[in-house]
């Protein structure tokens, strides 16, 4: 085989259609881009969510509610049955669970759940614990230490304050007036 015998037309896929090469090709003049408009020009790029002057859907739909994703805490979960891997009397921490690969990631904190049975006395340090898990650990003679999580104090203060704003004051005043009216009517 010689270089002049090579067939240079053998390649993968069909040839690209050459647009704008005269009327005879069937795709000349405006080259399949239609008649005028931004789409026909070079440099035009399709922009997502652009609706040609119509009010975009993101602005048409009413916005309601609250999204807590920014403040949400994600916990790594561990069950009672997983704690049986530790020796009797061990104090289990997040670091130990990560080392034994029981919990893949530490995330924002650790929560102990009550699935399975606990067969040993174990002390645990966690950020949250379910009531059945706490009961099972304490029945075996173990202890539970709740670790503080960032934002716990704020949450506690907010919960204590909840229902103490202007609305609550007005609501309580309205209830007192209604009660006074009822008692006045009962006396008549």
C-alpha cells in the first residue's frame, strides 16, 4: 500500500452538512436559521429560563413558607446493636465509631437510636439519644453524656421565648376580655 492509495474519505459518522452554500443545496441563504431575529445572528446563545419578555415562572409562582436547610443539623446515626462491638465498660465516642467504621462520617453530630439489643455495659458520649436507647443503656448500668452542639443554646432560648411576643400578649388579652364577658353574663 502506498500513500496515494489511501482512501481519506473513510472516517466515523456522516459528513457535516455545509449550510449556507447556495439555494441549490436546500439550506442556503439563511442556512436553516429562519428569517432574522436573535437566533439567526452569530454569537446567539440560548439562556435557560428566558421566556422572551413573558413573566418568568420563577416570578409568577407565589413564594410561601420557610426553608430550614441553612440551619439544619445532620446527624450520624448509630444503633444499640452496633455498640455490642465494644468491650464491657468502654466509653464510646464519635472518634471511636469513626475508627471502627461503624459511622462513615461525623456530620454535625451523633445520635444513638434504639434498634437491636444491648448486651454490655457501655458509657456513651453523643449529641442526641432516643428515649428507648437511653433506657436500654441505663438498664445495663451504663451512662449517657449529652454533648453540646453548636446552636443548642440559641435553640433553647428561642423555644423558651416562643409564644411570648406581641401576638401572644394580644391573644392573652383577648382571652381575658372574653372570660370577663362570660363571667359578667353569668352574673346577670
